[in-house]
């Protein structure tokens, strides 16, 4: 089942086979699988390798007989790791440019904060539109990145004016978390399975719902000092949990990228990979920024 939620689906490559694309696909350090694990398979049940709509691998039958994993077709037009890296660089680059311009051109004020909130809402709209589209739209993804960058630039400048150096520390923290998550994933210490995804997504949904309720309580004056999102120990614990969830999102992104390459996804799917990675990194950065502020105290 293909999920369309831009936060929870992680923009995977699943089609209509299994939970969010997490079938018996290749996993770093994992066992070999047959073509029946192909998340792109849409063929008749019981007809092996007739279902990959992107390629007809002449060696698929031989691979299946020997228990080897299906090989991505060498033909042009298939997604590669270079494609994912290039699109991710473009998307993150757009976020960075938007953030730098906002930081330089929009001084800290109530007006700039309003623009930041407006940019965040526009970015959310673009993300939702892309999430419910069946195909990747580079224009939508880059537009999302641009407005998200404006939001991050203003928010980062506001944090820096109060806690000098906090954005730089948050960037380093984001790099550390993402790098560690990738190393752990490639080492095979994390097994991204359907059960892993279901449990993680249930926790993520519960977290978002609790945070939404907490926001309402704060807005209506029921909870003081931000409630669960306070700048004290409780807020730090919630922030650490949020960062762990961000790392979880990254593992889903890594798995889906690995599946897409292994099964010969079309090249445009690399934009969805970039989209998912960008959202995961933005999530981690914002939580890391808040965590740095909490640990910095009132200095």
C-alpha cells in the first residue's frame, strides 16, 4: 500500500505490494531474496518477474532459480545512487540558499516571524500536493525546498540572536545523527522490515498527535511554558525522542532508496528520494536547534 502522507510515508517507492514498500527487498547485510519481493511487481500472482513494469530482466528466471536477488536492469532511465545524490544536493542546496537569503535580508522582527510562518505553511501545501501526486514533480519539490529554506533561515536567525552559535551546532548535530544512522543502517544493525515500519510509524503518529494536543493546550493557556515543549528537562526529553524519530525516518528513506535502485525504479523517482531525505533532515535540524537552545540555558 502506498502511503501519501508527506511526513509518514517517507515518499517511498512502493506501489501496491506490501506495507509502505517494505517487502522482502534487499537490505544492507541482509539475505538474498527472489523477485517476489520486488515492490514494483504488479503482475499476475504466481507469475515470477512478469510484474516489474520498469524492466524485463532476461536473467530474472535464472536469478530466481539460484535464489539470487533480482538485478536492476542496466538500461538507461533507471534510478542510480548518483541520481539520488544529485537530486538531494539540488534540493538541500535550494533549502540552503533560501535560508541564507532569509537570514541576510530579513532581520529579526515580528514581521519576519510572520513571513517565516507563512513560508512554512506554503511549504506544507507544496509538500502535500507532491505527496498526493503519483509522480514526482521537480518544480513542486524545489518550491517546497525554497519556502522551507526561508522558514529555516528566519527561525535560525532568531535562535542565533538568543543563543549565539546554536544554528551551527544544530547543523553539526544533524550531520552527526544522519551520518551515524547511515553507518548503522549499512552495517545491518537496523533491519527495516514491515513490522519495524509499522511500529515506528505508530509511535511517530502518536508523537505528532500528542504534540498537536500540547500546542492547543498552550494556545488556550491550559499548559504553561510550552507544556511538553518547554525549555526545561521535559522539553529536552521530548526533543531527544523527536530526534530519534527523525533517525527512524532516515532509515525508511535509506531502505526505499535501496529498493528503488535494486529494482530498477525510473530515474524520476530520485526526486522522491531527495524529497524524503530533505524532510527527514529538516525535522532533525529543527529538533536539534531546539535541543541546543535548551542545553544552552538562558545564556
